C-alpha cells in the first residue's frame, strides 16, 4: 500500500533537484554535520562574512530583539499600567498582527516590487516615534476604577483609542522595516544558498531575542518600569535606523 501511494504521488509531484550542485567559494561545504554547535557556528560565520548579509541579518535581529521586549511587556503593560484584562491584551496582539500585514503591503506598493532597503531607516525611526508616543500615553495613565476593565470599558477611556491606533502605527512601521529585509535575504544570494542564509538569520535572531530578554530581566530587577522600557525601545530604534541606512549604502 505504501509503495502504491508513493508511485501515485510520484506521478503528481515534479522532481526538485538542487538548484546548483557546484560548491560556492566563501560558503561552507555541503553535507551533514551532526555537531549542532559547530555546524551552527560554521553556518553563521560563513554567512555573515558578506557585508550586505551581515547588515541585513543584524537589522532583522535588532528588530526581533525590540519585538521580544515589547511582547514580553504587553501583559504587564495591559494589567499593571492600563488596568485592563486579558481581552485588551488579545486586542493588542490582533492589532499588532493586522498592522504588520498592512505595513508589508504598503512597503511593497512603495517599492513597486523591487527589493531595496531604502525605506528601512525612515521606517525604523517612525516605529521609534510611535513607541515613544506609547510611552507618553501610558506613563501617567489614569485608571477608570479599581477593577480591571474589558475592551469596551478600555475604549471608553479618553486615551483608549489613541493607544490602539498608536500600537497599529508601531506594527505598520515594523512591517515596513522588516519585510523588505527578509526579501533581501532570499533574493541576493545564490539560490542554492537561500536555505542556509535563512537558517543563519534564524540562529542570529534567536540569540538576539534571548539577549534582549536577559537585558529586560536585568532592567526589571533594578526597578525599571514598563513605561521606561518602552522609552528604551524607542531610543534603540535609532540604532535600527542606522543599521538600515548602512545596509542601503552597502547595496548601492
């Protein structure tokens, strides 16, 4: 039965040989290395030696580091600062997801289908402005009562809709910043090295998010408030803009 299914499937699934069997100078030798740490180091070092890829991966990693801080601060922001319940946190996550989608579509229209990082610096700065506005909106938030409020009551707050729209702005700017960089990773390397480049990017992204989480933990332990961490993320967006600008110059 298994053999029969395999033969039937083989008639519908076209063959997919490697895009290029030739070894490419500067990239690691193809083959399985069962030593995970050594293989990861080899993969990342072989990818980051290309300046354009180094700057793109660093920019994406910085974005995800800031995203990790924001995601980690959403629950305490909603509960301890905005005095709202889980439904408001869910609303924030939904707005964030929609905003990233809007940003990705908008930047595609602006670039007219071209792969470029020319809007990365302005997108990062715009994201920082929105995060700074979120800090300003939440640092002196006045609770409507003593109990946690739901979505309906939260939106009745004088600044409720301002917070939601500001989060939407953060997400749109974030989508405009990071989506072209992912396209850059997959279109500026040989087709046979695309998977390795994406894998190296994921490894560095994970390390950046872990490092950001550890830094956030240290800041919380020394008494930095949720609103103050938002201010730090806004300041960090300047570094993301600088990395985006360096990438844009490296591609020209």
